[in-house]
C-alpha cells in the first residue's frame, strides 16, 4: 500500500526546498509552491499554473492540500456573518465576519471546542476535541477576507482570536498561523491589526513576550477579585490574579504594548463598588485599558447582564483613574455569533 500522502502545508519552506532537491529539482520551486499555498491560497496543484505538468504531477503523487470548507453561512440583521467551517476530518468550528463602519474584523477559532470551563461561555460546554492546525486557522482568515471583498467591497482589516478555543492552549499552531498571516511572502497583514484574546495563562503570556510577538493582547479578566474569578472561571484557581499581573507587567516591559482587559458585568456577581475598586486598582498596576463587553445570554440562569447604571459607574471610576474604558456592543446576536455564543448550534459535533 502506498504511504499516506502528507499535507503539504505541514511543511515549512526549508522542508519544501529539501523535497525538491531530493527529487533532483531546483530549490526555487519551493518558493513558487509556497506562494501558491500561502499567498494565493490555492487548494489544488492543478491551479499552480507556473509549474510544469510533471512538477504538478510529482506534487500530486506525494502530497494533499487539506483545507477548510465553509459548510454553512448565516447572516445577521446587522451584517455579521457566521461561518460553520468544516475541517478536513469533518469536525466543525465557527468563525465570524464582523463589519464595523469601514472596517471588517475576522473572529477566528483556534480549537475545536475548548478545554477551559468559563461558566458563562457556550463554547466551554463543548469538550476540547483537538487543536486547529496552522493552515486551518489561516484558511478561516482567507475565507473571511474573500467574503469581505464579495459582500463589502473591501479586504479584511482586523483579526481577533476570540472564536472557539483558548489560543494559548494551542500556542505553536496559533503563532505559526500568525506568522503566515503576517509574513510579507504570505498574506502580509500587519500584526498590529491582530489581537489574541486569552483567559490569562501567565506562563504563556511570558513566553509570548519572550518570543517577541508583534500582535496585541487581550485578557478576559471579568473580575479582579480572585474568589469571584474562580467562581465564574474555575480553572483560574491555577492562575491566580497576582501571577497574571506579574506576567502582564513582564509583557509590557518586553513589548511596550498595553493590555486590554475584557470584562462583562453581571447582576449579583461583580456589579458592586468592591469589584469596581478592585478593577481600578488592578489596572493601575499595569498599563491597560478596559473593554466592557455586553453579556450574551447562553441560557444560564445565574448570569444576567447588570443594570446600565453599573456599567456607567465602572466607566466613571476607571476614567477618573485615567484608564480608558470602552463598551463593546454585541454583534450577530440573532444568529448566535456574538462573544461566547459559538457552540456549533446547527451542527452535530459530538464524535
Ligand atoms: N479563550 C479566549 C478567547 C475566546 S472568548 C478568551 O477567553 O479570551 C472571547 C471573549 O468572549 C472572552 O473575553 C470571553 O470571556 C468572552 N465571553 C465568553 N462568553 C461570553 C458571553 N456569554 N457573553 C459575552 N462575552 C463572553
């Protein structure tokens, strides 16, 4: 039986060069193929028109090109598009196109399901099935860029890793995907337009700083009081707020980038002065801004959006302490595409 063909996008440029040299061909072919794969986003060898027939046949013989397929698309009243994306093994993740004025943001997934247990998030209810490969993350970006051009007549402008999964639990593949998204010989997007959102894993935040990454960082804080945070995000018991703070201070020292705290205010959970003061104090210890996110109900009784006056109070106290606070309105709620609602609702994803 012939050996299983390898996914060509699992190879880096050097490995592709080695392949061609071993086949008695020129190393520069690798660059041509690489461009087709990562710059033009081609999904079949036939389409690589500057390669000879025999080279295309050679590639066909040794490799396959695994790629995603947009399985189902839902459009919200507000223009948001949710894609159910089928992976090569049949599993499904979701990614979202969010149009805002003259910009288009892609919200991409990094894992099938999630290994964390945030009690207010629908994705957390799905077990983590597997990590996405770099090309599966990359393909979501390309697909949304194409949709942005088709529906809004402009290319994709921003990327947020706020879809399904915890990106830092898939560290290597997420960074490899970002490398392809930003590399001038691939998509060439500016890393300043990319934001990675994490629930806050101190060791890996430090690692990103050491790896000299150029993209932005957001941390899902939701409470600056440890006991509250553990209550709503049980895994946080392993990552205390003090340790998180140290890692963020380290991040700022190394990268000079301000962290954004994502924060939802819930009735009876963090809607009092004690939590407001704790947040202000926490923010004072590291250069940061706060994004107050509207809660998207996922059917959990104990989580209810706090009263608007409380949100105003948060803003007032943060602003008084010279901390920028913005409110992020939900997008795509009517199609379950908003933050924390991605749960493959229309799909079977159980095996
Ligand atoms: N795992 C990463 C990225 C995915 S979640 C992280 O935790 O940051 C993206 C953002 O949506 C996070 O800030 C998360 O806390 C928030 N979120 C989760 N469920 C939500 C909900 N039901 N309503 C509003 N925001 C939610």
